[in-house]
C-alpha cells in the first residue's frame, strides 16, 4: 500500500461511510470490555443513517473523513454547541469523535485528522480544542498527548442508562 492519505469534509453522500466507520471503530475499541447488548444499544443510538444525517445537518457540527488509497480509514466530528466542563468561559470547540480503524492506526491518518481539526479551530479563532476520552484508552490518550493535549479534569460518560465509565477531559490551548 502506497499510504497516500487525503482528508475531506463529509457530504450527505457520506452518511453510510460515517455509520460504517463509527460502528467498526466502536466495536474495535469496546468489544473486549463491554457486553454485546450494551455495544449494540449504543451503536443504535449513535451510529444509524438517521442519526448521522441529523448530526451532519446541524450548523454547529462538521465531519471529516480520512482516506488511505481511496479507502475510508477514519473520521472526525467537531462540534461547537457544547462548553468544556470547568472551562465554560473559554471559546472552545470539541472533538467529539476522532476514530481510526485499527488496521490503519500508525499510518499517520490520525495525525493528519488531528492536524485538520487544529487547522479548523485556529482558522475559526477558537481559543482551545477539548475532548473526552475513556480513562482506559491508553493508546488514544498517548495520541492526544503527543498532539499537545493535557488532561485537566475527569467526568462520567453514560454509555447506556445502566452503564457509566470514567473519562478524562483533555484540552489543547491555541495561541495566535
């Protein structure tokens, strides 16, 4: 594989790509630590064509897809409608999702997706980027730290109505 990577903004024609990437990466990350019923319930709540279409049509959200050799390998979702816990006074944008299929991790598509997120946030004059990550996802935490993010707080993520997990909140200050 030549590993030629490109990233583009998702369009309505990409709903099915986002759903597929979301479901596959979510299973890859959580299938060993989560009951199948909870995994399926979460995917039905977050990764259906109807849900992705609704999210992509919100003016405060944008999706980007990363391709390697024209194969969808990753996606990210940025959103500006929520404030970071404890940092509500700072003009920030959230990376709600930055998902890379396992088979493409380590090939720089994740780094280029993060670079695009930082570029967008800087271009839109945000003062910081923030995100939430599962405390046991060491690979993701290291990736974010390498990009300059720091852990500043903890929070609880309600995976389902019966299952909660402890997450870190991380931030990257942008300076102009």
